[in-house]
C-alpha cells in the first residue's frame, strides 16, 4: 500500500514468499540489488539554488531546510538524494528525492532477509527516464495503479515532475481526468522555458493506452506514442524490450544503467 507516511508493506510474509520464489530462479544471495519502489514513497523536487556546497555534509542540512515545509513528515527522519543540473539560462538546479527512512527500510529489510544487499533505491518513474529521447523536450505520462506521474525532460535535464493519485485505475479512468492533471505541468513548462514539448510518451494504461494517447494528442497537438517507441527503448536488447508490454518499464529503464 504505497504511501509517503504510512506503513507500505502490510503483509511482509507474503512479499517475502513472492521474492523467495523469484530468487529461486534468479539467485540473489549475497548479490547487490536495486530497489525500484512505488512513486508515492518518494517525493521529487527541482530546487533552484544560487550555490550549494559540494560536500554532502554541508549540502544535506541546506536541502532538508528547503524541504521542511514541502514534505508530510519530519525531514530529520528522511533519506535524501540529490544531483545537480543546469536550469534555464545556466542557473543551478538540484533534483532532490526524499523519502521517509522508516518506509525505505521496510523494503530494504525484506530483501536483506533473503540474503541480498540493496545498494540503490529509486522511484519507479525516475528509473524509466533513460528510456526517453535525448533531444528536445519529452512529456511522459505514466500511470501505475492509481498514481499518475507527469514528467517533462529536456535532454538530460528534468524540468517538471508531478505525481497525483487518481480516483480510479486505467480501466475506470476517464481521459479528461488524466488531461486535467497533465495540463498544469505543460503550462508550467511553457511558461518557464518559453517552449513547447516536442513529443509525448504514455505508459501504464493497459488496454486503454491508445484511447488515452489519442486524447492527449488531440488536446496538445504533439505526437504521442507508447514507451516502446521512445528513443532509449529502441536501443534495448530484446529481453529488455519484452518487459515493456507487462508494465515493467521501470525495470527496462534501469537496464539502461547497465543493470543485468
């Protein structure tokens, strides 16, 4: 039950049993693994800074101070990760991911109990971004369960990141509800960068993906396609490409980082 504040793994024995079955086929005892966790567990911010110390010990207190009023939990009980990027007109931006430490430990402890060692923890949508195009601005609209995450990337830079819980999963969701969540992200990008998105990718809508893609294309007048048609996805080997139709785009995206 993904949440930024409440217990996520409500049935740890069931999760452990499922993972044990997987590890019987993909031995992971003693291995280093990556945890790709649901988007609601991790809050992502793009923070403008005039300057940020290079030292993690000096940067972390400043980031936690900036996040204090933006997260629904005590920032002193969080894990924080960040990276620098160049914003509009060469300004400094810090892409910051923050999660409640106790929630991340729920996931880590289950994996550790089976003998594996989590060394990377990443939200599922962030893991998909390497699949997108390297040129121009790409809009990603990704639905996982009832969580809709809207992202705009420009080259290697993250320009917009917005997550919202929808009233229903894809099977019962009206395209207009999706559009109502996507439009503010597009408007923000246009106002900030004085530019329009060049293309859009949609994923997670199952059998209704074409319906939602068509609605988005009609309202935005940009070419909309599936994640499998994205530039990065086309460079995947066949085994990784085969993951995309099964809602495993985060795993395929992680494969772009050289993961096995």
